[in-house]
């Protein structure tokens, strides 16, 4: 939802405050920052596990096996003691994660093992209803596992940004208004401004202003979400372009 809208509103406006992001913390791991880096990596893994599950499924692994593989991979990744080995040369978190998972599938997982996750504790919780519920909704097109991973990664970023903005509107007791206006973030059809104005007892001009503010806030939040997965502010615009291409595949 709304990557092209985000690109128009967020990228040309100059650099936003980057601060200390999750992936940049991991890349700077070492010494006293190691525990902080591990916490940052755990947050990233919890947010972006599903694209790896999709990758495993498209590689031909069964649902239960894909779930076990994903859990085992994250358990091992998070239990590593030397996060300093994750060097800046590893690039964006998206690229690092996929490359590491491919290596794990090829070299580290013994399919003969009978004990789930090799006895390791579950460190990243998958969803209550199970990832396969979501996977059944994925398109059946014959794209490669890499393309499907990239597409799902982009959609995950978008979904996280939308959910954050939805929560902000809910806190302001405007949840219904958000649901009415959220389609304006994408190219989906929405009620005409006049109909929305009549429904909420505001002017047509006020509807336009509200939509503009919604798009602006969405762009800010989406930019923040992307910043958590790259190492420098300069990487954000390139990552946006990559995500737009991934969604369109």
C-alpha cells in the first residue's frame, strides 16, 4: 500500500532525522554495545520473519518444516555471541538476512533431526494462527523464491507503517476516520471527498487537508520503518526504489 505515494512525499523533502536505528546498532556491535545490538537484532527478526518463511515455502519445504527452519535459523542467529562479525559490508538487513538464510538452508540444517529447533528456545514468536494461514493468501504466480521474498519484504514494511499510523489514529479516537481515509494512501477507490465531508460533518476542504496530513504522516512513519533496516540515511532513497520495484514484480 502506498509506496509510490511515500516516494513522492518523503524522498524529495531532504534527509529526515536518522538517529540510532536497529540495523545500524547491529552493525556497530561490539564491547559494551553487544547486548543492545542483540536486542536490536531480535526486534528486527520479530518484525521480518515472515518473508523468510515464504522463501522456504517457495523453495519446496512443507509448512511445518518451513516453520521449524525459520525458528531454528533465528534461534541460532540470536544466540550467536559475537555480533561484531556482522560487518558493514553485509549491507542492508534485508540482504544480510536472505543471504544468511540461504547459507543456513544449504549448510546448517540437518533434515533428519527429529527434535524441533534442535532443543533451542523459541526466541522469535511466529503468529498465533500460524504462518501458513498467511501463506495461503500469497499469489500463485510462478515467481522465484527470491522475488517472492523481496515482494513480501516490501509489503511487510508497508503493513508495519500502516499499522503504526492506524494505532496513532486510534489513540486520538479517530480509528473510524482512518479506516475511511486509508485507501487514499494507495490507488484504491475511496468515497468522494463530499461524501466523507457529509458523513463526518466537516467541510470538503477539511477532508482534503486531513488526507494531506495522513499521507504526510504515513510517509514519515514509512521512512522510519525503512531506516531501521539500513545503515545510513543515504540508503533510504535507494531502498525505497528497491521496494517499489519489488511490489511491482
